[in-house]
C-alpha cells in the first residue's frame, strides 16, 4: 500500500469483524450495568472524529433506545468550572487515544456525581478508561495515519453494538456490516485516481441528514485534514434555510443520501443542478448517481441505522485521492499530530 491511510482504510472490514466477534460480550456486560442504573438521558463527550461518532450516537440512542441525548460542552467543565448536574445520566467519553484532558474531565465529573460513565476508546489503559466506570475497547490495533479511518468506523460499530445490547436488537444486521464495508471499498477504489480532476478544488459542501449528518461532518473533516480544502458540513435542512445562497457553479456539493429518501436532500441535489454546481453523491439510488458528476455508489440493502458505518467509506477514499492529487501527505498532514490535547 502507498500510505498508512489507505492501508488502515482497507483494514476496516477486518477491524469491524474482530470488534463484533470479540466485543459482543463486552457490549452486553456494559448494557447490563447501564440498564441496572436506568439512566434518564445520555451525554456524549468527544472531539474531532470522535465528536462525529457522537453525532451518530445522538440519533442512534435517541431513535432506537429512546434516550434524550446531548453532546457535552467540555469547556463548561474545564474553563468555566461549572459542571452541570449529571445525576441519572449515562455519560460516554469517546476518544481513540483516551488522552484528551477535557473529555477526561467530563467523565470524571460524571463519576464524582454518581452518574454511570463509559469510555469508548482504542486505548483501554488510557486516562479516559481509568476515569470511567466502564470501558468498551475498540480492538482496532495501532492506527498510524493521523486522519482516523478504522478507529472512526470502530467507534460507530461500538455504539451500534451498545444500542443492540440495550434491548434494541439487530445483531443479524450488524453481522452483515463487514461484508458491506468490503463491497463498498471495492465499488469505490476507482474514485481515488479520478480525484486528480479536482486537484484545484478549494471549497466543498457536504450535506447529510438524520443518521448521516455524522457522515457529512466526518467527510468534511477528512478532506480538511488531508487536503487543506475548506469543506463545510451541513444538515440538508439547515443548508436550505439560508446557506444555499452560496451555491454556484464553482462550489461542488457532495450529497450523502443512503437509503431513506429525505425531500430536502433531494432538494439540495436539485439546487446543485439548477446552479450548475458539480454534484457528488454517496448513495445507492440510481437517479441521484446518474445525475452526479462524481458517483460514489453504495451496495443496496444497508439498514438505515447502520448506514453511517458504510457511507463514510467512499468519502474516505475520495479524501485520499484528493490529497494525493494535491501532493498532500495523508498520513501526516502539516501541523497535525495523532493525539491532540485540549482543555
């Protein structure tokens, strides 16, 4: 392989299979402890790619497990020293490295208040893991590229397994995910080379909705990290409420539209056509793929609640191709490091 980014991207089916096989017992044990405490709501604390995983968790635990789910505001805990009441909450810290001080402090505050806390991390001996009551290791192995690929999808898988274990079910659908991700990689490998057509790209809009709002934000992060391109992620509903005014023929729009049809996602695709903006599309829907200048196909039959684990993969591959076309170094972009410490 030419880069660690590509190597680790291709490892995702095996990583997901390992987590599913070796982590199911952990998911069920964690769920049993959580059910015993009967939390009334959940608070998810994360940064970077992990924060995009938390966005997925908001929809997942809200829709399938009927929990009110909030994203933590770590500076409330660290800079303002005003930790809100977390009593009766499930507090989840999500971090690949388990090193970020602000996420650790949110989890410590939860534990000090008697709330049940969980660390989802690839480093089970990390400070975050030590701060939490419960730990769900990602089992992803070392990730050398700065931009996360396999640890990100492993975080999504861990959240999905937790949702299933919290009485929502869906283990048979989870079992099909590694193969769906492998097929998606095969379907989209050809997009890496043609990304050279867009080497001069300076701006990109990515829109998603529902479960895949997380995917839109994660793809923009991958593009920004690896290519230095100004990419912005939006809910398609929010984009149509005002930001659509920026659409023009020089601004490509990437629509993430697997499975469920949202009228406003279709509306963004129609807007791109109206404005002459290049349309990129991640979907299995033939009518959208046929209208797209860059078609990034998905296999059919992906369950809606699991679609972000699959739909992010074409975005990762496009980010890789764009970075290489621009002469970038996707493994170690300038100014970035694998572990970031924030307060």
